[in-house]
């Protein structure tokens, strides 16, 4: 059973966009690895931008600074 975990910042991805991600990831596993879509699990975690950081800054800080 394939398991895909997609992590994105919580900044307004719509339900339709998330559904498209789930369909796309499922189809990719079917196309590339021959996995049965009925057994593929996709989970989307939405992380607050204040809780996601890199290069020593939160995503919120980086976006405010235009990075």
C-alpha cells in the first residue's frame, strides 16, 4: 500500500487544488510504479507558515522580506 505525505504551508490551497494533488500523486504511482490506485493513500498536512522555516527564518518572515 503506497503512502504519500504532502506537506504544504497553510496559505489558501483550495479543496479543489488539494483534490487535484491527491489525484495526481495517485496517478503518478500508478503510471511509474504500476501501483493500484485503490490501495494508494495520500495525506496532505497543512503547516502554519510560522511553524515552517529554513535558512534560520520562518516562512512568514521570508515571505514578508520577499524571499
